[in-house]
């Protein structure tokens, strides 16, 4: 396993964690605006489509991360994966109405940790050598 490929998700997650309160507001508004734009095109309200949209976009960016070969692709897909997973956690907590506040740093921190774990697992699986089972 190459440590350089593990550094990219770690550094981007650390940046997300350091900028947590301000970053959550900016990126949360970005995710909300993106959900609003999609709800204008599709016949659903923003509240109905926000969590599902962020989950779909995070899945697409995770697939892009697993197939990216160069450093810039890893950086872009890591950033997008973390952004969409954090917004998924944020919108899921808004939908489930567990807490009254919309922008609260613990959801962003939880999303960053979940993102980091998923990206590390994908990196480990990506760098693993295939086993030859031919006889």
C-alpha cells in the first residue's frame, strides 16, 4: 500500500475538520442550493430530494475516487466524496429531526470521519494486488 495515496484523503479530511464550523455552513449551503436546483428540475421538493441526491452524488464521487489514477483525480474525488458524505449526514439529521439546529459542527465532524474511513478502505482495496487462482 502506498502511503502517498493514503495521505490525500487524510489531508483533505483534516482540512474539513479544521474548517468545521465555517466550512459546514458554506458547504451545507452549497448542498442545499444544489438540492434546490435539482428540485426545480424534478417534481420533488427540496426536503424530499436532498438526502437522496447527496447519497447519489457521494456514490458517484466514490466510484470516481476508486477509478482515479493520477494525483489530481484523487484530490478532486476525495474532496467531492467528503463534501457529499458530510452533506448526506447533515441532511439526514435534518430529515430525521433529531436535533433542532441545522448547522452544528458534530454532524460535519461525523461526516468527515465516515468519509475518511470509506476513502481509506477504498484506497486499501484499490492498491491490493489481485490474487491469481489459475491452476
